C-alpha cells in the first residue's frame, strides 16, 4: 500500500525503524531496506529519530517521506523543513498527530482504504 501511494523508484533509500520483535516481519518484506533497531517503549521511533537527527539528512536529500503519524517526529520534521527539505508524512488519518501534520510539507493519509492528499494545516 505504501509503495503504491508513494511510487518508490529504484534509487530511493528506505530506512525502517523497527523493534527487535517487529524485525522478524519486516526484514523478509523489505529486504533491500536499511533497518534500524530499537527496543523498549518507542524504541523503533527513537532509532529512526537518530537517523533523522544525526546523519546530515538535510545535506544529503531534498525530499523525505516519513511513514508514521506519531507526534514524536514533529520536531525533526520541522527542522528538516527549515533546512529546505520537503517532508511528506504518510499515516492513517486516525493516528496522525496534528503537530506532525503541521510540521510536514504535505501529508498523505489513508482512511477506509482511500488515499487522501492534504497540505500542511
């Protein structure tokens, strides 16, 4: 569903933040992706935040797609935007934090098997 909505090409770099338990399910499906592991509460989120904050993303990329609606990413997304990176957030409408939606350049939400594209509020 995500690949169809975003239209990933062969040159995209995919990084997945995942818990150790969730890795068993994601590795076979996204074998070409880079997986960053976290443990504990929000461990996967924190592993992905380390990438967003610590790997010079703004210097290396013009666009980032974040597949999460979690508000924990709002500050990192806003910082990328300040540095000229276009950030698209993809999430289920029911789990998209308003703060994250406002920080994003654009949002793509899924609701009842429908895709809705929205600009930042």
